[in-house]
C-alpha cells in the first residue's frame, strides 16, 4: 500500500493512494462527531451534516446536488460518534469539481433558517424510521446504557426534542469549536499525478482559515453487568449483549478484531452462525461486532428470534463465549481464523471507496496508514494465549450488559 501525504500550512492533511481505475473516490473527513456535542444538543453534528447540502455562499441546494450528479457522480455523507465525512465517487477527470464542491459545502455553508426547519422535519422522520426498526433501535439503546450519561452514549440522530430545539447559534458554536483544520483529512484514490493533487488541494483547501481549537474529550467509565428487559410493540424478541472493549490505540485491538471475526463476524461460517442458525435454526440473524473508539470500544452480540426461542438462543450465545474463555484455541483453529480474516481484509481492499475512508481515518487517528503487509503481520503475530486472555477480559458474563426488547403481551 504505497500512499503519499502532504500537509497544508493551515493544518489540513492530504492523502493520495494511486489507482489505475477510470473511477476515482475522495473524502473530506473532520474529527468531529456526536460525542463532541454540548449537553442537550444531541443530534447537532448529524444535523449539520444534513445542512451542508442545502446552501453555501455561492450555491443553492440544486446547484450543490447537481454539481457532481450532472456528470454521473455520487455524493454522500455520514456522521459517527467521532467523525463527520463527505465522500464522492466519480470519473477521474472530475476530481477538481469534487474538491471545489467539498471545500464549498464544508467551509462556506450558510445554514438558512428555512432550510433548517425543513431538515428538522426530515431528521424527525429519520428518527421515527429507526424506531420502527427494532434491530436498529436496540443498538442505539444498548450504547446509551453502556455509556450511561457519557456523550458516547448519545444517539447520533438525537431526539425529537433536542433536534427541534437546535439553532443557528448552536451550529456556529459547534463548527468553531470542532471543525479544526489540524484534524481534517482530504483523501483521494485515482489515477493522478501527486503534484497535481497537491496543487488542487492548495487551490481549494489552502485558503481555508486555520482553526486549531483544543478538544476536551472525557474518557468513559466501564459499565457494570446488568440485564434489562423492555416491552415493545414488536413480533420478535431482539437482544444485544456486550461490554466496553479496547480503544483504537490498544495493543490488544488486533487480537479482539480477530476473535470477533471468528465468533460472529462476516460470513456464514462464524461460530455463532453455525451454532445458532445452522445447527439449531432459531435465529435468522446472529452476529457480533467490535467497534474501537479513540478512548474506549464496544463489543456486542446481536440476535433476533421468536419469543419462545429467545432464552435458548441466549444460552447458546453464552455457551460459545464460555468455550472461548475456558479453552485455548488449537494451532489449526488459530491458523484458520487468521487466514479467513486476512482473506476478508484483502478482498475488502477492492472496495476503493471503503478503503480510502479507512485510510483517511487511520491518518487522522495515528498519523500514518499501515500497509497490508503490516496489517497481516499484526494478525499473524496474535497467539492462542492472547486470545484466551482477551476472551476472559471481554466475555466475562459478570461484566456483560444485556438489553432485550420483548413483544408486549
């Protein structure tokens, strides 16, 4: 993975990863997410992301949306607990068009009151839509309970009350405090000369005023084990169980990523899928996830099933976790788990948009991007002893938070 970087005088970093494809992808990522919102301003970072597509000093909504779509390109954005990102995919000759637009909407949006009120309605519908999907809603509620009153527990979308109360002053304050140029990365993959990329970056991003506000992110406390049952107007039982996990900078992160992939990650051959779906046939979806954050992490297992099968499914999940806590994996099992994980990572690199988003985040967090060889070396260095130790740290049932949505009687 040969990539090149350059930092502009205002702090914005440029990342370029070459590709021979006629299609290019780029993103502009800012280290600002829902965890950076002030108390009572839930949903503000996501609200701003929506409004970036509405109006700038030079463009109205139609001009923003058509600037790339008129040439067949795709423009989109997302907000996480820690980042806000705009990304685009396009024919390689339209890089300058994409950079011009991204700079304009990120740094020159005007946030008209009329558009704010319209977009609040859109987001309220989005919130209602998620609440109608218990498999989505339970994840948000689980994280809220896992982090309790900490900002990381806030729903990224916010609440109907918090979104309805947001003002232009809230937007201006959040951008000033969090849209730091020293915590911004513009990343692109395509068939370009790197000097050309730098020149375009200097033209479009070099004039952005430097902003280098300090962040005061507070590390969350680990949650205690707890079982919570909530009645809902649903037809199936949905369950999430999990715990706090390792942060992005932890030396144990790679081992837990490998362990999670073995337990309930991608593919039909995960332990949870084979045991609960294939062997017992009691859940259509069962999966585990590990999401490292800069100062914490989330490990969770999710399944949905008929109410009368829920207790059995729960016991089977805990049985699989117990196996990993009780007995060290054999040499062949560890080797197979590593080969599967390495193969999935290699295949994922074919998704060039996903790759450049991952690279931008890595440069943001660590100041560098690991090569595939370095990633594979870290995976191959994991030992069975490490996996056993981590299983006992993360899969301890006494530290597990369990949230269950049950059908109302």
